[in-house]
C-alpha cells in the first residue's frame, strides 16, 4: 500500500467519495418512495468503511471500526466487484464512463487490500477501552458524584421518567442513577466497560440494563424522556458518524424529551507528544499498569489524536500490552450548536457547570430538545 503513487491515492479517495455520494442520493430517493433500503444502507456503510481505511493508511486518520466491521465491509465491497466488471466489459474503450469504472474498481481493490493488511498485521484494530484501559478508568472514575451528578439528576423530575445513556462505559453515571431508583438503560461498544458496569451493579444489588451497541447503528423501538452523554464521550465519534448518531438519538427521544450532550471544546493549549512518553503508572488490584502516550493535534480536522499504550508489568517484565487509538473531535461551541440545529434539535441551551469535575474545574453541556413543549433550563 505504501508504493501507491499520490495520484492513484487521490483518485481512489475521490472515486470512493463519489460512489458514496451516489449511494446517499439513491438512499434518499428510495426512502422517499418507501422502498426497502437495507441493502443500500449496508453498501453505504461498507463504502464509508472502505474510504476510512484508505484515509487511515495514506493519511494516518484514525478510524473507529472494529475487526468485525472490517470483515463485514470487506465481504460487501468484494461483492460489488463482479457487477463493476460486467459494466466495464460493456463500456466503450476510452469513454469517461470506462475511466470512472476503472477508478472505482481500483479504489475498491485498494480498500480491501488496506483492510487485509490491517487485520493481517495483527494490529489491535481499535482495541477500544480494552481490559487494561477499563481497569485504569474504573480505578479513578468509578462513580460520578458531586456537582456533575447533581447536574444530571436535576433533569429527572418525575419518578416515571425513562432515561437512556448511550456510551455509558463502566456505568459511572448510570449506577448512581439506578441507586436513586431512576429507570435508566445504557449501551456501549466496549465489552470490558460493560462487564465492569454489570459487576459494579451486582455489588450494589442492582441489575443494570446495559448492552453492546454502536451509537451510529442504534435503532430504538422505545422512546425516552431523557438521553444523556456525559464526559465528552460524543467527541469520540468521527465527523462522518455525527449526523447519523444524532438522527438515531432524535428518533429515540420523546417529543417533549431532552438531550444532554457534552463535547470536548477547542481552545485549551494542547501539548503534542510526538514519541511515546510514560505519563502514569498505577497499581490496580496489586497489578502495575504503566501508561504511555503519543499526542498529535490535526488542526485542519480539529482532531486531537492520542495513542495510549497500557502495559501490564510483573517482575519487571511486560505481561500484556494494549494500544488504543483515542481520536477526539474538538468543537467550537457555536459550531456544535449549529450541528445540533442542522440535525433538527431546538431549544439549545449551553450550561456551564462550575466545579463540575471537582473544585476549580468546569464543563460545558448542551441541553436541547425536539419540540416546542420543551422549556429548557438556563
Ligand atoms: C470516556 S468513556 C465515558 C463513559 C461514560 N460516558 C462516562 O461518563 O463515564 C467513553 C465510552 O464511549 C464508548 N464508545 C466509543 N465509541 C462508541 C460508539 N461508537 N458507540 C457506543 N459507544 C462508544 C467507549 O467504549 C467508552 O466506554
């Protein structure tokens, strides 16, 4: 993949972008006609993953996909190739249509090659919030408390309210809600985080209703009074998944329901760390975990890309290593407000919670809703 010329790289990226646009248009038309869109949605997802792979290998952009996603996308993309071959056989020599098809085919082949290389290399493809990372998270962020917890609780004003927490992780917020008898459920893509959440629930005689689910694929059969995503987790989503994720939240929100979202804001000075640097060591349950970091800020994409390396050390020997890609999309407040508005949310209020994460800290949170019934706090 390294030997591919810059010209072919940019041609291939453009070819996939244009195929994605075409499929998006087709999807819109089919939706308007009420046609079955399962196949085209699957194809669109695979194409997006394919594009993401090319950008990952050539432009070092982070991607949020798991090995399972790659396997599924690979099979969809290879399934598209015979029909392109057929059209190629019929296309006139030297015609623009033929050039387009050749480039499309080449882009698909390169995307599949990129997937194969990633999986073959045994790179922990997105070992997201794995076991060691979860241990560290749980060791210092087990249960929300103080001003942060009070802020979220202040939105629960009826006993029959139903709350949803996407990206709930280890249940840091979900468990304190359950302890107060609030009906809440959550989902996450880290099985390790979910396991810790369930175990913590057990210790408090609670049975958390939490499950594996990607926010970008979330389809709810129920609707909630309150949906909340604390702690900047929404910033973990790459830009291309933001609109779909917001649409999914929208359909899970009651007309008079409220959405509370935190994001990571631009503006703080970022210290880039080009080479691995040890930043922390912790003893968790008698085990020493050493944390190292690399940090890069990609200004054009407003992405703060951190690579985290967790090493479990016993008798001076590394027993286990976990590398995690931790890309964060940083936003301007105004920019995120516009994104919410463009995605159909109204009554947008920005709250600042002083001492939110402890004395001397503060965080910002967007409150929004869908309907005119919502009053919104200030
Ligand atoms: C920083 S943790 C925060 C957990 C929780 N919101 C809290 O306040 O403690 C972020 C969580 O988001 C989850 N996550 C990341 N991408 C996700 C996605 N696409 N869908 C669902 N969960 C996701 C991660 O697995 C992780 O557990």
